[in-house]
C-alpha cells in the first residue's frame, strides 16, 4: 500500500528535438486484502457493508499489519468474496479496495 502510478502526457512541442512528457493524474493502485474470517468482527462487518453500499461513496479504512504499523486510506470496496479451502483451511475473505486517495503510513509505536 502507498504505491501507485502517474499517467504520463506527451507535451512535445513542434520545435522540440526530443519527446517531452509530464506527470498528470496520480492513480493509487488497487489494494487486495486476504483476511482470515472472524465471525462477528466489527471491522469485517463494516468492510462487507461498505461493499454492499450502492451509493458509490468511499469509506475511511485503517489496515493494521502484524508488525504493528498501519495504513489509513479512503477507498471504495469493489469486491468482497469468501474463499473456502479444504478441511484444514480457514475460511478467508478476499476484498479489493479502490483508493480515492494515497495511503497515509502510521509507524508502529
């Protein structure tokens, strides 16, 4: 998280001897989350509700990592799927977020 790409525009003038480009719009890349499902978890319920919301509004998210750091981002939930493996597998959720802003990094305490 926190990556992305700029769209490049060709700004070459007729009198230029080499091609000229400039950065235009920034596109923060989509974020795919693989989550161990915990029945009744408030955050996972909020994620599912954001996915089910048809108003196309972005939501504020805070993704926490096992190392203690976290990312804050405003995004739309564009997919929410359950993944089921074999008899020894944990049921997982795969969700895809489409950011509307770049992620803010918060270091572990």
